[in-house]
C-alpha cells in the first residue's frame, strides 16, 4: 500500500490530510515517520437462517477491517535499526466505532510494537502483534500479512464479508491470532526460506491457569511460488462443554489441564497467465473435558479429558485481466471427530465465495461479491468481516446461533492512503 513519509515536525499536518490526499513528502531523515492505512466500506444485504434464532434479511453498511498506522525507525549502525509501529483499527466506522458486542476500538488495538531489525540477524519485536501463524504463514498476501485485496494470497477475499479465513469463526486458518503481551522473532530470508516464532505471555492467568501461547512458522518463496507450514498452541484452553450443551456451539476459553493447537500447510502459485491458485489444509486439535455418565458396567461418573480433531481445506482462484480481477473461493470445515452426545457431522460447514474487483488507480478499488455459508446443526461459522450476531445484540454476550447459515451479497470500495 502507498506510504506517506513525513518528518516529526509535519506529523500534525499529515494527520489532518491523511484521509483526503495521499501526498508524498520528499524530506527523509534517519529518524522518520510513515503513515499508512485504508478505509474499506461495503453496502450489502445479509441474512442467516436454519438455526434456533434466524437472522432475518436486512441491508447494512459494513466495515472491511479499516485501519490507520504509523511506523518509523532509528538507525543504530549500517545494519541494525530500532523499529516501532502504532496501528489502530478504524473498524466499525459505520457504527461510530462500536461493534455488535458493544466494544470500541483504540488507537493501539492492532499491531503495535517496538524492536530491532537487522539484515544479518533478522527482526525481533515486543508488544501487541500478529503471531507468525498469521504474519508469516497467514491467509493474506503472499501467505502472510493482511493487505486486503491488494495482492492475491491464499484467501483472495481478505478484508471482506466473503473472507474464508483468519479467525476462530472462519472455515480455515482458525489458529491465526494477534497476541497481546507477546514477543516475535523473524529470521533473515535465506535461499527463499524464512522462519519465525511467537510467544504470548498470559499475564491475567484466568482461573489460575497459564494460558500462554506460542506459534512456529516456516515459509519458502521463489518467484510466483509460496509454500508455508505453521503450528500454534495455547495452553490450558479448550471447548467449554457447558456452553456447548446449552446450544452456544464450540466456544474456546480457559480450561485447566487442556490445550488447543492448530497445524496447517498452505501453497500459493501465480502462473504466467496471471492466474493465482491457493490451497490450504489445517488440523485443529481442541481440548475437551467430557462428562462420563454411569453405565451398566460402572456406576461411577466423572470427567474424561480428550482431544477432538477437526480438519479444514480451502481452494481459491484469482484471474487478472488488466486492472480487473475475478475471484473464486471454496472452503470446507469437516466434522468434529471424537465428540460425545452429538453427531460428528453436526459441526461441519461449507463456504462458497465469488467476487470481482477493478483498480481505478493505486488508491481506489471498487468490488462486488457474494458469499454463502452452509452450517450444520452445531456449527457457527460466520462471515469473515463484520460477522453476524443473532442473540443479545449490542452486549458483550452477543453470539451467533449454531445452525444459522450466513449469506451476504454486496458492493464495496477500498480507499488506500
């Protein structure tokens, strides 16, 4: 995306014009600041039916993960630089910054960190930042990052309601996270290979259990080919069995003695015909404590800890014709293997997305899209951005009823600065 470079003395002026005129300043000094971001708005029709509390069809204005950021560096020597970034979400601008859970964003709500960077030794940062499961081997541009529809990645619908990946409610890449209280290291790129590790400290210690989290990732990139593998694990975390029995679907929270992990492999390749193909496989291993009922052979009851498995796949295609792009995506979340009291296939979901974009210039991209998710009885897969809430709207307990199947069709405009 386009960056605006400015000195500290002109930062105030740049803030005033950042969203109106993408002007570039020629002055560069060792200690500099850059401003970047985008506003992404959508007009759409949405609905979700099939569950206990359907979400009736309605029109709305939706935000596509808009943000603004400031970044800079301080040169230590010819190789080492001190780096910093402050990034805030402009999310939910259509609702004055408040989402359907009654939450508001802050300036540092997105990737905000400080650290060191070296061409020889790599990059190390601390703060609030994407794990390498997301930043190095993610679903955005060229496997990592979150560039919106600026570069084709595994998920060519990134930052729209048609998105298939990137959070716990998605079909694929559900292990992606932004870690608070975290440290991250990225190695230098060597012969096309780059590795990374992230570790998130659990300062809150919910239920006295350490929910620390770590991620490992390895990527190989050569010309139009990008391949990545990644692993993510969160300690003392699992499925809330009580919430599941009450009809809330699969909700992960603090569960002492359990763990939840994700492993994935993704590949993206751009052909000479300007066709980009993306494919990914992910396995979720979800900790679960299940109640054992008395039986003919035993009168004893209790809890038995186990790990439930769930696989997901995604396939995407993007075809460029000049400034136009035509996008296709399909994803499937398989049944929850090993679950008791439910059929495994009750937790299955499928999603189909189609879109077309056109770059008017390097700053403005209008687009159209449609997406349809089919959720089985206990699945609550949701829209990738501006997800739906069918119960307790506007409160911190708002949730999406399992079995509801979301649909969205709309037009959007992505404005970069």
